[in-house]
């Protein structure tokens, strides 16, 4: 299990179970483990999800129009966990969501 600090300095856990979930549902993510943790720590923008989850987004270094998305939950100031992660080029989906933080 690895931990990344969110923009709120909350420790966000990447458990083996979540990593398995991510790579099973999105096999293309297998090469992006470190990028997922980095997106939590250094996002370009963070949106609020419909169930109070955070949606951190960062442009992929090797792609102009592709972004890595990490959905995570902050349970309290000392604990949180990654829910899922995927790659998208459909940023319009997020435009209607509330921005929590922006670089």
C-alpha cells in the first residue's frame, strides 16, 4: 500500500485491492501507478463529485489531449482512499462539476 498526500494534506491510500480494481477495469492504467499517486499530490484541477468524492485531473505528459483522472475520498483529515482512476480526453464531462481547487 502506498500513500499520496492530497491538496488538503490528507493521506490518500492506494490499496492492493483498489489497484487490482483499477487495472482490471482499465487495463491501460497498469503503466500509470506512479502517475496516479502524482495526480493526487499535484493535480491541475480538483472537482467535487456527486457523492463528496474528489476528482483530481492532470494532463498526461506524453499526450496533448489526454488526462489522467483519479477519484478519491477523504474520510477525515487523517485518512482517505483512492476509488478509481482512468484516462480520458472528454474534459467536457467535468465542466458542470464544482471546482474545489485549481492550479
